[in-house]
């Protein structure tokens, strides 16, 4: 599965991808080639306050 838009890994070994589309930031957790969950956070500042590694 491909998440469209400018995407980047949080680090080299991470399965998390951040894809920013205009004002939305998409979090996709990909494991085994399948998208398990995706969360849309419209506020980038809110995203910065969240821990991605609970």
C-alpha cells in the first residue's frame, strides 16, 4: 500500500510514516505490507505533543 503525498520515516528502522497533505498529517502503521491503522490529525502542533512510541 502506498500513502500518497510527501512521506518520510521517523527513523531508518521505523514502520511509521508521516504523510503531510496540506493541513493534515497522516500516521500509518504498516506491518507485513498491510495498513493496520491510520489516524488523521489536523493540528500539527497537537501531533508534536503526542508520543508516537507509547
